[in-house]
C-alpha cells in the first residue's frame, strides 16, 4: 500500500520537484523499500539515458543563413518567407539579382525599396539610432557594414536617424530624412544594384546615384526631379 | 539587453530549437520552416523578452505556438491526446537500472517514438533539454500538474518498454 502511495511521487522526486515535506516522506519510504529504490533507479537511468541523446541539431545551411540574416534585418525591412527550399533558392537568386541592372531588375528593386520604406520609416518603427548628428549616425554603423559607413548630407532636409537593413542579402545603411512633412528613406550600399535613374511605384519615386563606389537610393513621395536634385546636391 | 545582445543569445540556441522543431514537425522541411518562422517572430518581438535567462524557453514556446497554429490551420491535429491524463498510472515494471544503461540510443529513440506525443514532448523537454516543470508548463500551455503527470506517465511507459526490450534480449528480469 505504501508503494501505491509513493509510486506517483518517484518521477517528480527524480526531478527534485516535490515539496519538501513530500520529498522527506518519499525519502523515508525509500529507506525502507527496496522495490521502490529499484524503480527509482530505473527512472533515473531512463532520465540519464535521454539526457545523453543529442539535444542540438544543426539546421541546413540555408536555414542558418536566413536566420543569421535576421540579426541585421530590422522589423520594418523586407522579411523573407516561404519554405526552406525556397530559402535556398532565394540565396541563389540573390546572387543573380545583384547582377541584374536592366529595366525589369530596377523596377523590382524600386518596388522592394518602396515597400521597405513604407514599413521602416520612424513613424512606423523607431529608428535604431535616432539622431540628427551625422557623425553619431555614422558611428552606429561602424563594424556592422561590409564598407566604411557614410551619412550624406541632403540640402533642405533634416536627418532623423537610421537603421541597418538587408538589400539583396547584403547589409546596407537605411537613413531617414525629413523634408516638407515627409520622410525620405535613403539606402546606401557598396554594390552597383541599379543604374542611375528614377522609377515610380506605389505613389513614390525611387532615384539612384552612384558616387565613390557606393550606390545611394533615395525613396519618397517627392517628385522624381526633386529626389534627383537632392541626390545630385548631396555630399559626404 | 539590446538587439545585438538578444541576437547573440537567440543564435546560441539555434541548434536546440532546430532539434525541437524536428520533434514537432511532420517533415524535416516543415521543421526548417518552423525554425525560420520562430526566429522571425522572435526577432520581431525580442523587446517582450524581459529576462534574458528565459530566452531558450521563450524560443521553444514560440516554436510550439507556431506549430500548433499551423496544425490548427490545416485542421489536422497531431496525436497529442492518445492517453487521457486521468488514466491510472500503474506501477512501473521492475527493470534493473543497469539494463537501461546498456540499452543503445537507437532502442531508446524507438521507445520514445512509441510514447503518446504529449508524454514524449514533456519527457524530452524535461530530460533532453533540461527544462524545469514550470518552464515546460509555459512552453506547452499546460497546468503544472498535467506536466508532472505526463512526465511520470511517459517515464513509466519507457521503463515498461525498456523492460520488454531487455527481456527480449535475455538481459532483463521481467516480473
């Protein structure tokens, strides 16, 4: 009868999960009952045998790569979706897209940038660094980018802040500027992702300019002429 | 804790979350998707993680909730309730601890697979990943008593199965 009473307590006893009074009672019973001691040993052996099984399994490289990319992909930036197979395919596609500079590639890129702009502006998500000080914003990027960070000055705008972002699988700067009650997003990358030009999508314009080995992509609801002028007058 | 610190913490658990996802999902491909979605959600909500020490349990909780949501969405629940929690526990058949020690990992894995899913999950969370009962209750959204019961039943069933295994090999002392 005592064994029936304590039988259900042996498992939590193994895990040291019993209240002290109950634990003391089980201990007292175990001192007197060889059968329950044997059962306890069997439960412990099962527990220890399971503990020796591998508790960690390395995911496929494509999965790890996608998860790793999240470290530098702020919530507002374009997130990846789909199956692991799609993720693996996407990695290959990134390489191909990064070399795509034709019209179709530029249109798709403009679409992606506007979506990122709409989801990432400080009104939607707080910037990772909120400052109008260009030097301070540049310091935020140090050691986080595959190139030396720059924070261009755009005449007639106020710098709001910045965040890290992913563009075609590569870390880039995403800077925010304020002009005429509107927020502009500027992506700065060290890859030649687009030829110079402007594109229109979703009521926004995207204009591109290359300078000193960097490509700057300015996104906003301003006209293409205004964005183009801001880019041409920018300095860093 | 800032985002970078969270990222380092979360990435340290990627292998364990991956192993857990493979235990939950039906296929490896589903498991990989589950891992990705878990981290996507974790990175989008990392500020809600108050205690960095709870990061691992938090990631497991996210993984399980996504998995359950997916299962519900396809109206195909896993075999989580094959055994009623109210069923009598019964006595564990006598099996010598040494016999369990001698068993190969393959036999143990096979025995684990034969457990009802809810018991297997509770036992693994406790014994393989070392979570406390309170953490398992949080991860599985179950009362503490249910967790304790599932672990006890699961271990008891494993002892019984391994006793049979030992007997069939002529090594055990079945009663």
